[in-house]
């Protein structure tokens, strides 16, 4: 079987690596991929961007691709799955309609309230005056979100009324996030511990993947600006069997069933970003219509089942008949970013020490990497690598990941030294 993976980040490297392990798979193409996918056995990159749906479709038809797996949200919200399905191609991911769960925060909030699924109270605004009035009424802290896709940067957790008003003005008046910020969702600030709950969905049945948590802030101690994610680990200690049951019955199953009742059949990965209150009540912060990055990396190193079997079962509507096998060990991934990320950063630096940095226990997934003419690995994106290790417990996987990082170097490299601290000590104090 030939498989196409759409995207070029660490998540897509992990998906391509896992898919290539399947005995059913002869060839994996990644569009556009990175230097890591280019060097993976059975895997090659194609020079098509993740959002070039026409070109991807032509390629898939020509190469007789039997399964396409879409990594990032943008092509999903643009309807790549609808387009592939119209041509009779099997494409794993939600349709354009279903992807609104990530594409519009207002759509999702309305859906959650209508279906009595727990989430922060909120209102949506297009008018600055009304938004400001609401902010004054509720007070700080308060959260301001651009309605549309903003690459993980459209959420401002405002500590003061002034900061919240500034965020509204940036979005509604100064077009900071383009059309994504033409509408803002303003919501109650929730307290607790965040966790990611990611599932495979076949329209009706749900297969939860191993639990995970990521670290969104750029700096140690969960400080600094929000990023796409600076590291992640699996399992998430906060999600025990009882909590998993609560999340499935109060959040995930009502979401899938509610969508179906409203005429939307959700097939694909479904990622619930949750805040678990100190009393142990999970609430929805957001939905993503894809796997998380970097959560995918530790989740994939723990997956023992054939990923192609699981995705095929979902596409066939047979998910209820399969289960996933997981490595009982813990996995932890540390993202190495370019200095300056998530702001501007330099491209082109040469990455050394990658040879020999992997082992049975450690896998280095690439994200923003390329090869130069001298066949050296170079930096081409903000998040560059995700060094992911398995260990008996989180502490051991963490030790192995950080140990392996010691050999890797590029100018201005930056990584957090406290990935997993919350799982180990319940705080994010740096201890490495
Ligand atoms: P989102 O893209 O909606 O997940 O938001 C990005 C990050 O902002 C989340 O991971 C949280 O850390 C934070 N956040 C979003 N909504 C809230 C909320 N209602 N209360 C507190 N923090 C939030
Ligand atoms: N790690 C957060 C995300 O993928 O949205």
C-alpha cells in the first residue's frame, strides 16, 4: 500500500515513521515533509505544500495512493477530505463541516452549550464597544480568543481588564490575526491543570489514544509566550481510569453523538484540550481536528498496534471492533526550537550531532529541518526537533531525552529544561 502524509512538522515525521513500520505499507510520501522524513526508510518527500489541495489530489490520483493522512488543521478546514472523497480516495481526517470544531471557536462554543458539554462561559463579539463592556462586567482574569485559525497564537489569557481590551483592539481594530480575528470569543478564565485527550473517531465510535500533556509556554516554569508546544509526555498522570471515563462520557461521546444528530459525521483524529479543575471536573478549552504537535511524538513511540489498521478501521466505520496496544512505559519529548521562537528566528544554522542521537529508547523527530547542498542538516523552522524517549516511568524517559540532547547543537538553539516536571512533582520548577 502507498500512503501519503500531508504536512511537514514533527507530528508528520512521527506519523510517517509509524505508518512506515506497517507491513502493509510499501511506500510513504510526505508533502512537503522535512529532513527527518527524507531520511526515514520507505519514506520520501514530495515538493507539494500541505495547503496545495489541487496538487495533492493530482499526486494521489496519479500515484494511486490508498490512504492519505492529514496532519495540520488548515487543509482540513479547507475541505481536503471532501475533495479526496469526491474522487473516491481514502483520506483520514474530518470533513470541512466537521473541522469547524477547530476552525471556528464560536461554532464550537455554541455547539458545546447547545449540547450541555462543560466549557467556560463566554460571549462572541464583532463590536469593540460591546466586547469592552463585557470585559468590564466580568473583570480579569479573562480570556480573549480570535474566532478563526491563528496558528495557536490567537488566545490571550489577560491578567487585567486593560490587557483584555488591548487584545480585543488588536483583533477587531488592527486585524492582528487577519480575518480570523474579525470575531472574538471572550470567555471565563478557568483554573486547574491542562491535559490533551486525543481520540480516533469513525463517525460514531471512539478509540481513545494514550493520554498526554504538553507544555505550551516557551520558557521554563510555564512562563513566556504561548507556542505550538515545547514538549509533551504520555501518559498524563492526571487522567486516571476514572477521569478517562468522565471525559469519554461527559465530553467526547456527547460531542460525536451531538455532531451526528446535527448532520455532521466526524471521522478523524479528535483532540480535546481540557482544563481539569482542582475538584476534578474536566472542561473543554478547545477542540482540534487533528493530532497534537508535539503530543503525537510521545504517543506514537508508545503505540504498539499497526496505525494503518486503526485508521482503516475508522474509515470503514469498524472502530468498535479494534483496540490499540500501548507500550506500558512512559514517553517524553523535548522540543528544540530556534532562539526567538515563537517570535522571529534565524534560518539556515547547521545542526550537528544528529548522527547517533537515536537508539532503541530515543527517537529524534524532525520538524523545521532541511538539508543543504553539502548534505548537512539545517534549521528551517521555529520548532526544529523533538527528542523523544521511552523509559520505565516519566522520570526515566525524561532523563534519556535530556541526555540525548547533550550531543545536539545548532546556533541559538533553545529548549525547556523542565518538560515533565508537572507529572513528576506537580509543579513546573526546573530540576534538570
Ligand atoms: P486554546 O487554543 O483555546 O487551547 O488556548 C491556548 C491556551 O490558552 C490553552 O492551552 C490554555 O493554556 C489557555 N486558555 C484557553 N482558554 C482558556 C480559559 N478559558 N481559561 C484559562 N486558560 C485558557
Ligand atoms: N500541542 C498543541 C497542539 O497541537 O495544538
